[in-house]
C-alpha cells in the first residue's frame, strides 16, 4: 500500500489565505518537499520567473511530482473550455496552451482544469462535445512538453454546477480522448461524486482505467443543512467522509489496481481559513491521510 499511495499536497487550497503571496508556494514545495512525506505538490497559476525556478529546483532536488491547476486562470478571466460560443472556446484553449510553457519552467508534469458551467439540459450535449474538442487540442499541445492532462468532474446540480458531473459521463469522454492521446486522465474527487448521488466504490470501479489522482474532499449531504455543498470542509462528521471511510476508499483503489505501477497521488482537500497559523491546516490533513493509510496497513496485515 505504501508504494501505491503518493501523498500529495494541494497547496492552493490548504494554504488558501496566503496562496498568492510572492514566494509562498515555492517555499512550501522547498520546505515540505525536503521532509519526505509529500512526494507530489499541486500548485496554482501565476508564479513569476524566480518562483518558477525555485519550484523546479525543489522538484529536481527532492524527486517530486508537480501538478499545476489552471482553475484560477479560467475563473479569473471567465474562460470556458466547454463554451458553446466557438470563439470563447478557442480563446480558452489558446490561453491554456500558452500557459504550458510557464508550467514547464516550474517542472510541471501534469496540468489540470475543470469543465465549464452547465448550459442546461437543452445544450448539455453540445457543451460536452465542445469540452471533448478542447481536451483533445490541449492534450496534443501538452504532449509536446511531455505533460499529462487531468480533468476533474464536478457536481452538476448542487454547488459548482458544471457541465461534466457524473463519473459515468466522465469516463466515456476521457476514454474517447485517450484513444487519440494517452496523456489524459481523471482526478476523482469524493465530494463531487457524493454530491452527484453516486456510490463512491461503484464509481471507483467505473473510473479505474482512466483515474490518475484522488482528492479526499468532505461534504454534508443533508440538503437542509447550511453546510450543504462543496465547501472543502474538515474531514469527519457532520460530513460523510471519515478517516475510516478514507481507508476503505484507499483499500478499494488498491484492490482495483488503480495506478498500481506508477502510484496513485492522493490529496486531502480542506480549505485553509486561518490567516495566522496557516500551517495548522496542513498538520491536520497530514494526520488524517496518515491515519487512513495506517488503517489500510492494519487491515492488510
């Protein structure tokens, strides 16, 4: 199990209040990357040349894997990879493709992004077709940088309301892209799957051939609760995701052989909210992930 799981740190969420400060992300990759627990770091977008060099150096010195989320690039500029408006879709693809050069300077091996907003039942099919076209174009460009492309399916009805929701819809689209481009995969997020009303274990089985990363994210599933939705909350009750549930998910991923050869990067997605002791959140999620991994080891022994 220890070989199969690659602990990953979602820098942009875990340190949310300070994520955009100059030098901060680079410092996290340098410091925590040298400690040995995290072998993968998931960073944001918009670092200057000095920070890009620092991230690359830390990656090379500590043999790390770096994923870059382009979510903020698309959010900040109202870009949309699944836009029905062809000119907007093409502009979005162009921006993402142009960002790959800077990603390469950070030593990024995977870029990741999310689908655009759901245009509604009437236009959903066209939106998914547009998303497929964008994904193909981006995968082709990313391959020239020897980069992988990961997609995160979202919830469609509750909170994020993105065009691509259910795992059962994401798998055929990504599989279709994979027929042309091998450098594509799915980030499986437990919160989105749960909000979509999916059975996590069934969805893992569905996604096993295209899944390349796991995000443990917790949600309250009671629609009457003020906490209902994808709020990147702490692990445990009143949410559905407990340490014990995390361990069962890890065990299922192991049984299914998901990324058995390369190892499966696993991150705990809890948004940092403390502007003073912002490392407290990292310590909490590290304990959660270590505890879940240890539970699996006990069960296997």
